[in-house]
């Protein structure tokens, strides 16, 4: 029984072992870490307003065509 638990524990540690993100350039990596830090702590503060503003802009640009497309997609799925 111990060997099964030990093997399972080793597999779990293997799965959860994630290397830090490295984008190659140091400035890009530091910028990435600063930007994703906000999304990891408070994602909805950024995601909801951005999606709302994007929806309004798309509605202004495409108008009723966007409503028809969304309705078609809603009935399709």
C-alpha cells in the first residue's frame, strides 16, 4: 500500500512542477510578470470592464448585424 501511495505522490509532484515563464528577453519577461500579476490577483476588475467596453464598441461599429450574429450563434449552440 505504501508503494502505491508513494508512486501517486511522485506523479502528483511531477504534475505540479511548473517552471517559471521565460520569454527570452529580460524586459519582456519583467513586463509579462507585471501585467499578469494584476490578472492573477484581481481578474474581474480588468476583465469585466474591458469586455463591456469591447461589446459597446463592436455594437457601435456593426450595429444590428452583431445582434443577428449573436442570436444565430445562440440558437446554433
